[in-house]
C-alpha cells in the first residue's frame, strides 16, 4: 500500500480531505487510515522481533541496491485496527508491529518495495470521481503484487515459481482471513481473492493454483 493521498501536488485530493471534492468518502478514509499508521509511533521490540526487522531491512537494502534506488528505511509502528500491514511513504516503509509475527512479512515488504520501484505516488491525475480513484488505486496494488515477484527473484534469488508462491500464499492467507472473519478490505485494494487471481493470470507458467 502506498500513501496515496497526502501529497501536495494533488489539489483535488487535498480538497477531498476537507469534503470539497467528488472523490469522496473512500479517499478520506484511506488518507486517515494511512496517516494513522505512519504516525502511530515506534515500539519496543523483543530480540526476536529485532532479528526479523534486521532481516527484512537487509532484504530491502539488497532490493534498492539491485534497482539502483536510494535507501529505504523500515520503521515498526504500533498496531492499529485498520487492516493495513504496511505503508510506503516518501522513502520509508511503516510496518504494523503485528506483521513481525506474520508469515506474510516478506511478501508485505516486497509489495511495498514494488510501489517504490514502480514510482507510485499519491497523485492520480485523472481521478475526478471516487470510482476513478478506486480503480486507479486498485491497479497500483495489483502492479505492486506483480513487481514483488520480480523483487523476490532479483533480491532474494528465488526462481519465478518460488517467488510467485510467496506472494500467492500470502494473498491466499489474506483471502481466507477475510472470508472467515468478515474483515474489511484494506483501503484501495480489491478482495485478496481477486488480487490472487490477477497475480496468477500474470504468471501462468508458475504452476501455482488458486487453492
């Protein structure tokens, strides 16, 4: 997920936050959700969590080196109830502390790095309605999933089927949790089941299946 609202270059988005735009309530909720995570404050970590954070920071460092990009810092933030695992924002990845115990951690970081490598920002120039904004943001999330596969291959040395499986398994777990626990969709995303279907359609030779 990217910080897709709080950017000065989009006057329409700023107007949306104050209710002055057709982009609507979804965008305002999305903005406030992202801001809440990024401002939640750092936390004290156990030695095990410190080790996991070091591991994923090294992964991020390898990825930025491979792509010739500036360093990205991963900061752990207090958990929220917003169903957001992480946010990329202006050279930083803000990670929900609960993700340090999640099997989806590597995929989550690879996904956020995907936003970074693809140059995603909060500016959606042609979004003049809530539906336009939602479609554009959903497409960015799908593209970041696919880029995560490439990042796992280039920065972690996985084969394509192995990398697709990492991302697909995480999406499958999210889809199961959404169905079982009636969780809200992560702002700006399609249902995880739909994201999984899109990923597998992009990598038809991976031999990974929906179930």
